[in-house]
C-alpha cells in the first residue's frame, strides 16, 4: 500500500511540475512542507522542521534535510548534501554522552534545536554539510565536502573543514545591487531576456525596464497523508 501511495503522489506532483523522488514516505511523520512549482527533490529524508522549498531549486539524492526551516529559489544541491546537521543531540557535560542516561530514567535531556536557513541561488557542492542554526546568504557557494559551522554572507564562496571564506562572487557594489534587485522574484521569461553572463549589464537592463513582472508560482502543501494545491 505504501508503494502505491508513493507512486500515485509522485505522478500527481509531476503533473504540477515538481519532483519528490521517494514519494511521501521520505517525509517525517510531522512534516508540513510547502514547495513551489519546479522544485525537484531527490531521495533525501525531509525532517519535521522543513517548512518551505522555493521554485526551481533542486536537491540531489543521498543527503538529508534535518534542522532547516527554509530553502530559497534557484538553489542547487549536489549529491549527499546534509543541511541542518544536529550538534547538540548528545550531552557533552554529563557523565556520558550515551542516551542510556535519560532513556526510561528520572533524568531528562532536551537538546536545543536551532534551524538552518538557506537563501536564494545557493550552490552547495557534493557531500557538503551545514550545521543547524547556520544561515547561508543568497548567492553563496559552498564547496564540495565543506563543513559549514557559521553563517555565510551573501555571494561568499566558502570551502574547507571548517569552511572559511575564499572570496566573493562579485564586487561589493554588484552584490548590493543584486540583492536589491530581488531578481529571483521575477518571471523566468523576463530573466532570459537579460545578458545573464554579465551581471552588471543585466542589472542595468532591469533598471531601465518600465515594469518587471513578478513570478507567481503554484504552491503545494505536502505531508505524509497527501498533497494539495494552496
């Protein structure tokens, strides 16, 4: 029955320009997720705290979405990317780190949870890990197998274990203009009229346009029971 249910909803999502490779069974039992049209999600467990995945973002298989609340539009996740890795789920100041101490005993241990947030147009390379509570700014690039333990500024390129800033994708002036433009809110058809290989020229052309139509993406609600148009 589980296979048939997953198969049905996978086909339903495909009709609405979305992909959930593992079907609803890859959602945590308490997950209430909203995705926008054109989101593509591979075989990755999706935790209870994941709330939103934006349009045109794709997530390859073999990773995990754990303690992360939102992922913006136009994001690219490589194979095996883990976002929101827990860092406080075992006590390090008790006698032991093992759960035997608070399983069916008088002791209680409640791990503090802090959600990661991923901005728009973020590229995360193969096998990278982002810890809980980290905010990754719009336009950032996370190198393959990087371990991200602290916030990443917009348009920064980071690498290493732990990850450190190598450089920025653009000058401070261009970064400021890109963020102010909020280009990820525009229709793809409009974006494709721009000289996309020249960010400064693209920004100038957008500034000269009389009207910039914003995209209106269909939102879809998902949980373990099914999917619905919002």
